[in-house]
C-alpha cells in the first residue's frame, strides 16, 4: 500500500519540536533586545496596548481595589475584606485565619490568588485577591505618627460583565460598605481607653491606650428604680436615632449626662451599663493629666465616633467651681510669690472645658456621649450645667427597696423571702448606698444569715443617723439634710419621700414634689424633671 496524501503533508514530531524551539529562541532574543535597547516606559506602554487589544474582545470588566491610594489607606479595601469574610465558601481549600491584636474573635480572609463568587441582584461578581512585591516604601500608620514599612502591594480584583458597570459602582459597592460596617460592629469588642503616660515624651504614637472592656454591668443588674432605668434607656434610644434631626437643626450629634450623688451609689456601674447597652467604647479622661486646653482639644479629635467620654469626679479634677476662682487666687498671690508661680502654671481652664463640651471643637465627631460624675453638684459652675452641655442630670441616691430587690436577686438569686419586708422598711430610712448593701450580701452564703446580718447592719446605720440628727437639732441645724444640691426627707404628713433642693442663690431649701416643674435658670423656660422616690432624672 502507498501512504495517503494527508499523511504525507503532516509534519513529523521532530519537525514540530524543532519549530517550537526556534520560535522560543526567537522570542527570547527579541525580549533581550527589547530589554536592552527599549526604555522601561516604552516597554510598559507596548505591553499595555497589547493587553488592551486582548481585553477589547472580552465582555468582562475588572475593577482593581488597592490597599493604599498613593500613601493613604483605601477604606474600600478594608470594607471588601470584612464583606468577603462571611461569604468564604465552606469548600474553600485555602484561606488565612488570624487573631487581631486586642480582639477576642478570629478573622478569616482570602489567601493570595484565591477567588470568591458573589451574587447581587441576579448579577454574578467574581472577587480575586492578589499581591505583588514592590520596592520598599513607607506609609502612614493608624496612629499617624510612626510610618509603616511595606514591600508588598495587596489588591482585590472585582470582575463582572461590563454592562453592569453602573449598577456595581452606584449600588453594589455601597452595599459592600454598608454591610462591612454592620459586620465590624458585630465582631468588635468594647474597649476602655485611657491616656498613655508617654504621650508627651516625644516618642509619638497614639495618645490613648486600650484594654478590652468586660464589665458585666447592664440595665438589668444596675440597682436603680425601674422607672429611672426606663427613662434613661428611652433617652439613649432617641439620641442614636436622631442623626438627621441633629443635622437638620444644626447641632453637634452628642449628648451630655451628669451623674451626681454620694459615693457608692453606682455611677460607674451606670456608665458601664450605658456602654454595654449602646455598644460604645469608653474613653476615661483624667483632666489633671493635661497641661493646656490644646491637649484637651487634641484628645477630643483623636476619639472615635460612637463612644462615651467620661470625666469622673469633675469637681476634684479641675478648678471649675466659679469664674472668680482665678481672680481670688491672683489677689492672694500678690503677697505670696510661690502661689503666684503656681497660678501661672499652664492648666486646663473652665473656658477650655466649656469649649470642649459644646464649642466648635465638640462637633469634630458624631454620636458621642459625654458623662461627668461628681459627689457635689453644688460645687460646679452653673455654666457647665446648662442645656447643651449637660443635657440630662441623674441623681444617684441611696438604695431603695427596688434597688435592694435587684441586688438580692443578683447576689443570692432570691425574688421572695419572709425577711424582705423588714429589710425594705429599714432601707427607706437608713440611707445606705447600693455598694454598702452589696458588701453585706457577700458576707455569708446562707440567705437567712445574709438577710439577718443585713437587717442588723441597717439598724446600726439608722441608729447612727438618728444620733447625728439629734446633734444637728442641738446645733439648730436642719435634720436629715445631706451634702449636695439635692437631699431627701420624710414628709411628716404622709410618710412619703419628697425632694429638697438648696437654692444656690440664697441658700434656702425648697421642697420638690414628684412630677414638679422648675424653671431653667438660664433662659427662664419651664423644664420638666422626671423624679422617682430615691432617684431623680432631669432632662433639660
């Protein structure tokens, strides 16, 4: 037989291998010549045109989302990382897992060259994570002080059909950002921030340092009357929902709370309960650590949104009792050079504090709560207490029967006991703080012994109070008056608890019944205050 004509024209394997080798050698030679004689920019231009030619025949469009936009962090890159984490398919063969610093939950992310397919409004979108080595460069770190050294460019490629370009840019990417914010809120741990001791030493870095906040206090465990807790929660709920209202009326989106009352009445526990309720971080600010008003402003702008800024014992932190304090000190210093030098030391002033609370700098951030605490409200300058600065005044008073039931339920798991009526009757008159009651509830394990010991403690406190009142009568002083602007007394007519308020202008004592109205001292408007038997909340 003779070989067919078709078989005769098919080249042999040896010929094909020889041709491929020759072509490869030619390409290598051309590449070497191009690299040797053509500038780098020209070669990049040629490759770009070649790639453009190839993509012109494709219907797929790709968006590149780099980690850094020049030297600035690209927020869209971080949003994409958070968005893709929960949609990593269960059959993925490779992905990265990490535990971020000061976090309690693991974080998942794509490894290099891994892909995820997402579907949005019936459109299929393909995410791919890439990275490439680059010459070392420095970019700003999160604290804006110490540059960060990087030698790798990381980026996402988002591919889809080019006809969906407008939908992806205008709708899908906004969906990615919104969803990433929700995921960030769900996974983050509450933080308690305090000032760094080396912030003034020139070492740079963030002015704040933080630890995880695991305070167990909630509105279910705070020893307050139920009506008072409901009022506070309703006020907080209204605040977080009113972003557009604050913007429309031209007010900074913030809220000021003043917690005042004797020590041990639960002011710190209430702050922790508010933080847990809103899922807000806490910034604990110690004014005595600051030297100037500029320090105060710098700290304010370095706090995050959705946070609570706390200044505890503000009457002890800074000289803000009245605007004449500095003038009195200056007068005294004329005869005392050492005192003169002390007065002229840099310090945070009342004016600086007022601008910090509701001046122009207070608008540098959204959804913030400012809380001041004090044991002596009457020592504070009235300018600090007006609406717009301290919007809600909460009187943290002595333990009530309702507070006792909350405490005994938390400590002993009891809701009823035959000794409860005796304890409640004594608590009405003994004037003990929730901290004192809680300490008594820890002394024994057996409920009978605990309640018996508590009754003895309350009787002793009542006896001590009676002796003090007898001594006050001998000195022609008002019985039962307590330090502070607000005190309580038993009405002799019906045994009900009413409020006494010391008028700061003339020192007179004015009785305040529940549900009473009072005039705002600054503008004369009538302000309704919600009052409970042992706790008062005044929303200005």
